[in-house]
């Protein structure tokens, strides 16, 4: 089964055993996954693409497709472009907001209010209730819609990966055509500065290096060949197929187009990824469960009330009882303000995360972040800076540690306590020529360029050979700028000098430029010959002619007619270059490279290797040659031995400054961190040790025990636990063959480094973790990371160097590519979960007091204690400022010292329900009812006389006189007293919640240990003012059905606050001191 076949099965969750020959053929045919071209020899390719007229011996003389054939294929296959990912229209996206369960329930409440209004149009309050509900629903749905739409805009742009034109051979002639007209079988040229417009099997090439960050996410250019790959090598691992969207940064070649448009690897992975249905987030599932609970509870209570009501009414007015009883009770059991609260809180947190460079594509995913148990993170650019840097330099038998400032080229840079000029005097002394020579080779034998050299570009045909080489490097720099799409609007401009080129060469040039004048050195050396680096040679060679004033004068005075003095410069793998040397540069000049010198080199080399550094050696040789000599790689007429070894540098991609602290925070939070990288195990392990991910096995005393290169290459897995360490380093190639038991043992480790992993193995890691109940956060930047991003509970795409497909597949875009931002997001997710629990603990108790007056009125015939409009003003008015303020609460001090919550841990668990419906709710209901009855007692009305008085034609505008305790109350007096009772009930409920708000700001710690924030105080002030507006404002009182109550009713909410303060302090004390006891578990939210 091909890579794509396996990929689609893994995404769809199908096991390989389900595959049949017919199904496999369908997968390969539909997905164009049956890549075989990378395994074929040139004659086989010529036979397969016979219409292309491929010349097997001299591919550049091939005839290509005829214009007629090309047009036929364009008509049948369609243009060479990617189909934009299907996204819902703005109208559909807006409609989806209204289909949320919460909003549907509110719509039901609004509809019920409208029905009640049309039954009795004299009660206009029901119309107001319906209008308020609909306005709130529409407003909050639009808020969610705009938030989601703004996030989606950031991750669009597949078309940015495609070039606009390309050069092909058609009908035996070269011609430039629009990229969209490219068809299968076309022979297309790949040249430096060009993007690859389709999947192209390379037929012939000369030093082709492709930058494939749009596919793999890795910015390091890869060398390509025209040689066939092995039969078991996947299309991603073969280096002879240039994939659509990659870019040529070096060399040139010719290839045959094997896939176009949606059939390319880029198109297929994009289609696979965007076609998958989004998984429900944990918060979505929790909210669904809670809504179902509320629905069952509300309908049950409503059914009981309805049945009791019709029995008491002797089965008369059943429809009115159904509306006023069943529907109203069901709606009153539902917290109408909760949907607005949740949306507001998530929006606030999402915007707070955006300020920290984390962009959420959908709001509920924030909470899933907080439940994460494993972070599977890329190394390059996430844990590290994605900025190769010279860390050490070896010459004169000593290692010089390079500080970060040494890699800056600012003219005022300070090196430790010395100025730049002092550094130059120390290092560029004529008694120590080795460093100066090494810096010269580092600068001249280097194709990296400063960004400002873009302004100096001139046509290639007007340049000498050496300048052509430099101009080609410049073209590479322009290309790098083109393919590096900036998706970071939050990123601040850097004052650091920017370079373009391969990361290693940029690192060398940045370091050299901090010490010497790069422009002067390059101007003084005319390049006459160059051999590019490749993976077989492992070195880069330049032959230069010095063109400074001193050299020109020396040539004039020289008697060597017909000869010129040239300098060979070489850089590359240090262990290979030193074998080509016979001498070594020292402070006393060149010395023979004897065994002691080689041993000194080996000690330093193995030290760098064991530290996971990339080691680059430098050599030079001055020689004379005829002025008209034409150097040729085929003839080999250039020095290849007896060079002078100058020294070597150690290069690495340094960890981000914040990574180690973020890793430590993850450990304290009980979150496992896995490094998933394509790097060699030794390199990955070295970085992992440096950031504190895995234990350090180096012995005391500095340089570690030397390992041979063979031993390093054969490193497979390190699974011993040493001391407090608990980690493993494992190669990706081992994963597919591991048994379930081996996976169990491996995933028990607290930290794992997965080295040399492929995208398919990354997907396997995610699946194995999820199969064991883990909540997995995965980072990715390449197209081939998209399936793993989609499969993970939270997919995090890199915003700076991530591909478009990865951004489409992910739930989160990390706009600064920083691991610490992920950890911050987990903290935000945990805090939001805690704050949502506090919100539910605060909100739910007020539902019982809202339901009881309806029951008392319907079953016991008592005057109505609270109107529908009052309920709406509480749920969608006074309750909103405090509940939204919970989003701004700071996390409790132990938020990142707790283990991740269990996946099955409910948002609204037994503890909250017991507290809301068994403690706080009943107490609030009793005190609200007492305040309500106090108003009748205040007017000398016997409480017993209230029972069934409402059903006996009392307590409405045209009511009959009501007699109690020998007092007669007419209709106006009845309405005034009832309005006072409603106001007292309303006031007690809201002011009880004011005190309750502060009691719920902590889950475990005492409320006295956390001072209220200014925002919290402002929110309750707003709540109190809204209450007073409804209760005490003339005119509003008429609409609300309220009147100013006696001042004594303020005692009831104060009583509630005191009672609940005692209860909550005892409850939190039990949680802290007896967390595992039955009482402690019941008290815990």
C-alpha cells in the first residue's frame, strides 16, 4: 500500500486488514497515490511517457509533447491548479451559529413568550421578553460568527504556493507557458529562482537543491538527483521527484511532469485534510451533556407541575395551564444568560491568547488545550529558534565558545568586556593567521547574501563567472523571500541584519561579518571556479583570484609570465576535509598534520558531535596556474590534496530562551512533552538535554565520553531510567513494528524524543497516544503534517514558516512558532475550565428561586412572586457582568502544579450540582420567599390567606376586593403590594448573587486569600445599578411590575451572604485537607 493509501486509511480510522485489491485500487486511482515514477530508470520513464519524446541518452535534446497532445490533455485533465478548499459561505456559517443547542433552547423560550402574549395581549411584558431573547440570540450569534470568520481569514491561501509560469519543451522547442497550462507528460525546466509548478520526476540535473518548506515545513534545502529510488522508498523519501510548491535554490535540471493540480501530493493531502469532518471539542461534548441534563430535569419538573395544575383546576383551561405551567417552568429551569456568558468568556480568552500570538480558529478548542496530557512538538522553529548559529570555533588546538553577541554584526556589538576593535586586534593579529584565513574562507566560499544586496541585482549575462555565481546566490535569496509567506501580523520588526541563503551558510556569514568586513573581502576575491556542495562529496570548493591593490601590484612585478596566483578555499564536513590536508594552520604558521594534531582535532570533533552540533571544517591552498586555465570537475585539474586545515566551527539551531522554562512548567503540570523531529538521534537528544526535556547523561568534568560516529549512527533507543530521569530516545523506523505492549512501556515515559520520524510515523504516534486515553496537542508546519494535525485533539500549525495546508488542517495557528506560547495556551485553557466551573457554580443556584414562584402561583394559587420580564432581566441583564468578569479572573496559584484533568471529568459534576441544587439554591430560594412574604406581612396580610387567592379573582388589575385580618384591599392596593413583593423577591435574588459572586472566585483556596480585582468590583456595581434601575425607577416599575419594597428586605441577601460564606469556607477547607475523602470529593467542583 502506498503512502497516500495508508494515509487516507489512517485519517478515516480504517485498519489495513480491511483493504481489498479493489478497495486498494480505488484508493490509488482516486487519490493518485500509486507513485512509481521515482523507482523507474530513465528508459522505463521514456516508455511510460512515450508521447513526451524523452531522449534517454541526452534528455536535454528531448522533443516534448506536441502542441496538439498538450491541448488534448489540458482539455481532459483540466488546468494545473489546486481547487480551493471548500468552506461554508458566510450565510451558512452564520446559520450554524443559530443551531447551537443553547440558542435553540432560548429560541424556544422566546417562542413560548410570544404564544403567551398572543393568548393574553393585555400582558405586554411577555412581548418584551420575546423581543429581548431574540435580540440577545441574534447579537451573540453575530459575535461568534465574526470571531470565527476573522480566524478563518488568516489561514486561507493555497494559491500562494503556485508559480505563474514555467519553461517547457514542446514540439522540440523551448517555450514559456502559464503554469496552469502544464499537463502530465510535459518536459519542464527546473532552475534556480523558480518554483516547481507540478510533481516532476527529474530526468537530469546539475546540483539541484530544493527548498520544500511548503511541503515538509523544513527550511533546509534538500539536494536532488536523477537516479531512481529503491522500490520500498516512499515518494517523500525519494530525492528525484520535485513536488508541487517546492522551490529551486540551486542548480538546474529537466524533468517530466507526472501529476498536476489536485492530483499532486500537495493537492491530495490538501483534499484529504480539508474533507475530514471536524472533531467535536471536549467543551462541545460537555455542554451537550449539560444541556441534556437541564432538558431532562426541566421537562420532568414541568411535567409534574403541569399534571398537578390540571388536577387542581379540575381539567379546565388545560392549554393555559400548559403554557403557564409546563412551558414556563421548563424555560425557567434553563439559564438563559449562560449561552451569552460562555460565548463572551471564550471570545475574551481567545483575544487574550491572540495578543500572545495564539490564534484560535474555533472558540471551544481553548478548553481542550487545558485538558492536554501530551504535547508532541516539532523541534526546529518551535523548541528552537530556527536560526542556525555558530556556537563554538576550533583553531590553534583550542575551543572558543561563541556568545550570542558574537553572531550579531552590529558595529557597536560588545564581546564580553571587550570592544569589537579589541576583538579584531586579538583575533586578527598577524601572529595568529589561522582565524583570519578561516574567516576569509567562511565569507568568500559562501553563497549567503545580505538582504540589501537585492538592490544591486544586474543581469547575469553582464557579469563575469564569479559574479554569476554570486548572482545565482542572490536569486536564491529572492526566492527565499518569495516562498517565505509572513503570517505574523503580531510580530515586531527586528533590527538584526537579515541574510538569505542556506541556514548553515547564513550562520557562518553572520559570525564572520561580526568580525571582518564581508563586502571588502568578497570584492577582493574574484571567483574563477566553484564546485557546489552535495551529499556525496560533503564539501564546497571555490578557486579565487585575489583582486586587491596589493595583489595587482604583485602581479605586475612578478616574472611568472603566463601564470597567476590562485587560492583554493574549501568548506564542508570536517572529517572529510582534514583527510585532504597535509598541514594545519597554527599561530606559528603551517605545521605538518601529524598524529598529535589529528588527535587534538578528533577530541574537539567528537566533543562537538556528542553535543549534537553540526561541524564544518575549513581548508585552503595557494597555488599557481596558467592564466588561461579552464578548471573542470570532470578533468579534476584542481588541487585535491595537500591542503592546509584551518579549523572548524560548531553550528546548531539554539533553543529558544523560553523553552527550558516552558518544559519545566509542563513537567510540574503533569504534561508529557514529546519531541518529534527528523533529526539524527544524537542531535535531537543534545537539544532535548539542553532544554531540560530529558535527563543529562554526561559525566562530570566537561567533555563527554567519546563515541565513534558509527556508534552514534547506530543509536536506536535509550530507555534506561537513571536516577529521577524517565525518558527515551527512539528512531521513527522502529515504531511501525512495535507491539501494543512495547507502546505501553514507551508511552509510560515522562519524555520521549522521536528522531528520524516521517509524517506517517507522526500520525501513528498521535493514534497510539489517543488509543490510551491521552489528549494530544500536536505541532506541525508542513503539508505532510496535516493528517496528524487533523487527527490530534488540538492541532497547532506554525504561523511563520508553516504551510498553507497545515494551517487549514490545524485548530490553532501559533503566530510566533514558540513552544512557550503553547504552554501559555494550556494555562489559559485550564484557567478557562476553572472559571467556567466557577461560572456554573455561581449561576445555577439562582434557577431554583426563579422556578418556585411559578409553582406557588400555579399549584397553590399564590400571588406571582416574580414576573417573566424580571427573570429575563436577571438572566440576560444583571447576571451577565459578573459572569463575564469570571473570564478575567487570574488563575489560582496551583493551576500549573496540578495534573491534567481526566477526560471523563465533567464540567458540571456532582459537586456543583449538589452545591447548586442542594445547598446554595434552596437557601437562596427560602430567603427570597421570606423577603416576598415579608412584604405581605408588612401590610398586615395573613400569609395563610394568600393560598389560592390568585385563583379566586385577586391580584390582577380588575381584581375583586381582598380581605385579610379585617383589612380590605382593592385592586390598586393589591397590585401595589404584589409589585413590592416582586421587587423584594427580585432584590433578594440579585443581591444574594452579588455576595455569592465573590464567594465563587476560588475553587480551593479561601476567598480571603484572593483580593477582588477592580473589574470584579465594577461588575457587581453595574449589577447593583441595573437592579436599582429595575426596582426603583419610576416608569420602569410599571413595565417591570415592581414597586419600591420596604428597606428591611435588604437584610435577607445579607443573611444569605453570611451563611454561604461560612459554608464555602468550610467546603474549601475540606477540599484542601481531605481531598480523597468522600466529603472532600462531594465538596469539590
